[in-house]
C-alpha cells in the first residue's frame, strides 16, 4: 500500500493520500463522509485543494483501501465513470462546483456543495447510489434505474415510468421510441422483439451500449437535441473504435499469470482489454470487455506487487487458447485429451449445463459446457 504521506498523480492532477481524521475539519458538514466519519477515521481518501480539470474520473477503479476523492475547488471533468456498481463507499466529494460531460453513477455517494452541470447524460444505476447537490443542478439528459437522487433536466427517463401492462402494444412501443429518440441516438434502442420485459421504458434501451459509449466518450445524444439545447461539451465526443486483440493474446497472458507484472505492463494489459487509457498507477481489480468475451482479475497489493489472478474467455473470443482447448469442444474430446486430469459435474438446476475442471501441476482450468459444448474457459493458478 502507498504511504499515507505520499501523493499520487491521477490524470495529471496531484492528490494527497490523506487519512480521514486529518481532513475532518475540511469536510463539508453535510457530505456523506462527514456524517460517517467515525467509521472511517483511519481510512484514506485522495485529497486535492484547488480547481482542477480532468478528462475522466473512474470511481469504480480505485484500490479498495481508498474511499474515493475529496476536492476543494471547482472541478471540470469529461466523464465520471463507475465501473462496478458494487463499491458504494468509493465516492466523490466536491466542495465547489462540478461540471461534467457525462456521469455514470453506480453504488457511489456523490456530494457537491455548489452547483452541478452535466452537459450530456447523467445515468444513475444502483439502489445504493446517491447524489446530493446543495446548489443548482442540471443535466441535459437524465436516466435513473433504481437510483436515489434527481437532477433537473431537459429530458428524463426513470424506472417509475411504467406501462400499464407488462406486454406493450405496437402503439405503446412507438410512443416510447419517439420519447427516447428525442434525446438518445437510435443505436442504443432495442428492437421491439429484443426488449426484455418492456414494461419499463428504461428497458427499451441497451444499457451496455450506453455505458460503453460513456466510457469511451462516444456520442450518446441526438445531434438535433444537442443543437436545440445549445449544448457545449468540455471534450468533443469521438466515435468508439473497438480494440483488436492479437490471436495469441490469451496464450501470452496466461503464460504471464505466475509472474509479477510492472505497473506499465498492467496498464498496457488494461488498455488492451478495455480499449481505454489507464495513465495512473492503479487499475481495476477486475477488467471485462464483452466485445472480446474476455476478463482478467488482479490480486490486491497496488502498486508494489501486481499479479494476475485469472484470465477468462467467453464464447465470443475467437483467438487461440492455451493447452489446445477450443471453444465448442465437447466433454468426450476433453476426456480424451486430458484423461483423469479432467472431471465433469452436471448442474442439478441446469440439466443442459456442466462444470468441467482440468487440474494441471500449477494451473486449474475451469470450463462451462452448455449442451456439451465449451462456452467459457477460466485459467487460474492452482492453490496447491
């Protein structure tokens, strides 16, 4: 763990790593951390005094020993991204005004003592997440899915906006599309036959695509909506470009699963998986990209020791895999190749699925077989 007396540079801004007990008198008294400070006196938070401008803040990609960010001053940030939805205590406190292009809030607590302006989309999605703004607040577009808090907006969509029936008619679907397409680009809208239980308007939208666009600063709002409301972004949106992985990416990554990695190697791996730059010394504990059907997880211990805990691939991944495993292999082929090192167990609740395990000297390979075909492979160091 970093020394608490040190500073850390994140996206070009220097933050002090302060213990809560040392900054108690600086906290706004109504902020979430001030009200809970007795529980976290010895915890650390990234502290900065002075106005800042940042391209991105990743609330869900902090080391677990950090409570988040506390900034005294006005903040301008391109995107605030929550990557996990689970780390509610990793929050943000701004004692000043905050302007952002987009905010994807999850299970975080966000407190702004001044005004909040969101030029594009504020998307809140988690029942533990909250946002409190003491001054004026405005988002050009606002979406809420089981989220605490509300922002004034030119366009809003919440999970309270329900249809009368679970099955919607063509007329109701068309009405919802017209409403959504006033603000959101059409590529984020499900086709009617693809929508999952569309009794909520929010379920007509492809959340995954929206979140990916927010992470990459890709366009989200309709051009006509931007023009009508005279929206000026801090950072110009850019078209999302899918990162291409070499065919031997997984093979080479698994070969390094036993080795301690440098921060540069980890950041390069993180960029390859997510397609995003990670120019600070910590990266998410877990990284996942559905485009590649691939995920990796790092062991704790930032930044002194960085190890890959596992790497897993899903059926979407088309590259080579170690030990001559192939997507779509059946159980008989695995038994023939690995003999008694391969075991298989059927899930009682899912008769068409099975859990396969290959036990090697220093590696355990877990597989999911659906209808007797491999759809998921996970490589992890053996605990023995």
